[in-house]
C-alpha cells in the first residue's frame, strides 16, 4: 500500500462512520435473527438471501449517499451505487454467513470497509451482534475488538506460532478447491497441523487477528465484500492477508490469512 491517499482523509472519522453503518445494520439484522422473522430466497447461484440482507444494505447505502455523497458503494445485494467514478468506495456485505443466519447459527456478521482505488481497504468493521462481538481497524491505527460482556476495547495481535505442527489451522473446504485439484493439499496441511478446524467466513480471519487461529484458508469463489473489511483487521493486527498465490489483494476469489510466520505453508496452493 502506498499510503498517500489514506493520508488525505481522517481515518478516525471514517472509522467512526463505519461503526455507525454497522450499528444501522445491527438494528435490523439482530431482531430478525432472534425472532426468526424473515423469508428465505435463492439467488441465481443458489446461495441464500433474505429480505433482511437486502434491507440492511439499502439502509447502509442510503446513509452513505446522504453523508458520503462523493464516495461510491459496492454491496453484495445491490451492486454499485453512489459515485462510481470516485476513488473512494464503501464495500459492504450486509450479512456474511447468511447460511448460518437462516439456520439459527449466530456466527454471521455485517462487514463494512472503506477502500481506495490505489491503497485498497483502509477502514474495516466486522460486527457480529448475535455473538455480541465486533472487530475493527484502520490503517496505522491498529486493530481492536470488543464484546458485550466486557466493557471497553482491546487491541488485537496475531500469534507468534512459527511451526505448523504447533498451529491451529482453519480450512473452509468448497467445490472450488475440488475443481482446482487442491483438496488433497488442504487435507495434508490439516493433518500436519496441531489442530484443524473449519470456522468459515469472517470468523476464521478475525480469529487470526486475535491470535486464536494461526492460519485460515477460505473457500474459493469470494468477492471483495467478503474480504475487504477482514483484510484491514488482520493486517493491522500484524498478520498477512493474500490470495492463494501469495498476492496481497482483496479482489481475488480466494483469501488466506495468517500470523505471517506460517504463510509459506500455502505454497502448494498457488
């Protein structure tokens, strides 16, 4: 990242604005989740969507348009809105983990990121209200988290585990890994690890930022709204975030996060 664009904005103010967007979403998503008050539909790719996804994104988009009219926005449900020519773009996933949401599993979150055409993601907020947790970061300001059960915020820092035999690894298997012929390599990596889990979605990446997981490999088929916010959090916590080839990006269809010490373990996936 060059850093020149981020220097031209008040990232603390943009981070506060991102928190406000996440608050708007929480006020819509959490009651619907708790009350099971939604209907389920399917997109063209057969993935789940609810009117809650669409409604939360619409409310966020309206606030961005009203208060950040010089910015664009890209969301999972409604695509591009606002000023599409702006170098600044809000990237939003109203409910990351809709499959969990519709089944009553509390592991889902709203992802909000501010990106720049040159610098990539510079602000990220991950809000998981059903879990009572939130994680956030901005370039140069560090990564932090909070819970509803403990007051205040705490800094996030990745682990210092440097041997996969001592590591906790999270792998999200998908048909895309099968199509690439790489499922065997993922299984072998899990077998070499001290402990293997499949936390999935945003959850595995913020666990890397917290130092609870050492290496997380996401599914194939990701979009920028899946990765922009968590990328900022992982990197500001001292970790590394790339695609399967080791390229630092949030626009690839794969995403891997680590404490940095274990990122070489993905060489067989590139």
